[in-house]
C-alpha cells in the first residue's frame, strides 16, 4: 500500500515515480480501513467526571477506530450549532479520530419542539437523534421526519416504546421473573418499529435504527428492506454475544439499555448481521464511573465501555458463525461508513489513509489495566479474546502504535 498526502495512492504495484520516505513492515498482520463506530459517548460536554474527550479518543485509537459518531445526549444536549462547533473544534485540536456528531432531534431532547436541523447540519451534524429519549407525541415525530425528508437528513431512532419499556430493567422472561426485575417486553421494540415504518411510508424520510435487540425486530427490519423503505440498522457489539442469563446474580456490568435478551434473539441478531439485514455493529460505548456501577442492579447506571472491544468481539462473532473476515470487517468499516454518508471504510486508491493494523491471532485478556478508556466496566472482564490492534493511522499518520506488539508479515505500507 502506498500513501502520499494523507491518502492511499495505490495498492499492489508501486506507482511510477513513487519514492517512499518511510516503510512500515506489517508482516503477518491485517491492514483494514479504520473502524467506524456508530455510537460512542465521549462524555463531553457535561460528564467529564465519567470520561473526557482526550481519554475516549485515545481509547478509540487503541481500538483501531478512526471515526466516531457521537450521540446528542451530552449536557447540555447538542441542540445548538454553537455546542456542535465547540465539540468539533475540541476534537480537531486533539488531531486524532474523526468526530461525527448527531444533532438533537428536539430541543433539549424533550420530545416537544423540533430543532433547527438545517443550522445544526451546517455546524457539522451528520444526522439527528433523540439518543435513548423517546418522542412520546407521535405528531412531533411525524413532523420531525417531514422536516428531515425536506432536507435529505437521516433520522437516527432507538426503536423503544416509552410506555411499554417504562421502569424495565431486564428482558421480560423467566429470568427476570425469578430475579424480581421489571421486564422490558420485545413488544416495546416491535410496536415502535411498526410506528416508525408507517411514518416512513407517509413521509418518505430516511431512518437509521439504533441498537436492535430482538428476533422479531430483526424480522420487521428485513421485511421493511424488502419493501424498499430507506432504512438501515445497527446492533451493539455486546448484544451479539450476551443474553439475559449472563446477568447472573445481578451483575451491574450487564446493566445495559436495551437489555440483553434471549438466546433466540441473540442468534437472530447474528443471522441478521450475516445476511446484511443489519448494516453495522457499533460499540455503544458508554463509560460509567465506579460509583454509578457499584450499586444494586436496578440503581446502577446502564452502559459499558467497548471502544477497544469492537474489533475483537466482531472477530469472535465471525469465527463462531463462520463469516469470512472481509465480510465481518465490513460491518465495522464500510457498512458503518455507508450509514454516516462519509467516505471512510475503504482502501480504494484516493481514499483517506485511515487505517487499522491488527494481529488477528494475538490473544489478550480484557482487564481494567488493559483498557485505555476512563470507563472500565464491561461484561467481558476476564475474557481472553483474539485480535489486538497494533497501530492506527489517521490521514496517513500513525497516531497510535502499541509498543508491546511483536513485529510481523508479508505486507508493507510505504509513505
């Protein structure tokens, strides 16, 4: 691979007249496009005691992530152009991963008044979302979709009915019953999906569905795609592996939103990823401080840290279900980039030289000490995974290199 001016100029044969200033030997490793994460809370502004932009951008690079989509549920929410510009400016000063903010769909995420989406888009928002807050008034949601359709914006929605999910802590099923946990039924997802699809039919708006969690939800999305609705979808990487039984005896590291569901639901998610019904896997990275997790299960704050686990957990899924490496990587590179509308996720000549270099055979154990993120809470603590990022490049520059990585193979990156 040959890089100049921050872009890939060729792969394979050396271009005529190309003289490298630097050669990097990555023998025995995989060079893929930098990962694109469709959901990572970086906790700024407003929640710096949980994590900072610096700490989470460093975690992104350690995980091979070169582009991060940030939900609008900061404090204050990203409902004003000035807030968006400030966040993007802070990210530019760090000169690390690309930051793509989502603007708030309604003012203050209150679900009542639609934001000035056109102004937020000019400030750099790539889409509009309520994060995990629902719009209760369906009329407001319809008008928001009409507004978005007028300007060609994508609306990012969590398919969760606010009434059916209210107060729920776990998946409605035998385990929640035995543990005495209020349940969130699958119908909380499917009822909302039916509403969203009906509004899409009437408005023509483009929607991205965030964090599918159920077999029934995957099937509804599959049917909507066959119908030709302009819909894409993602799933959190922990939902690709975990089920409700993994809660065990109230493990607060398994307190997530939406909750882990049954094995049947998990298997349907895996199948939906394999056949392309689900476009992308995201980390749903939500760093939580120790005080907010060291509480009874029902009081603990939902959220896990997963920026650095996105790649190895995707590789684990691929190995377990027999999905080819290139197809699996597509769910965290080109598939995710397609949702954002950006030009990342490819190694084609002319593309930005945003790269992830990793050793797919290198084992490592998920431990607090091995996690760069300021938030260290994950249900995968103590698990040995295969696949470790050795270097991350952004714009043709190596912005992260793991010192302990053993050199390796038959590939060369020349710049």
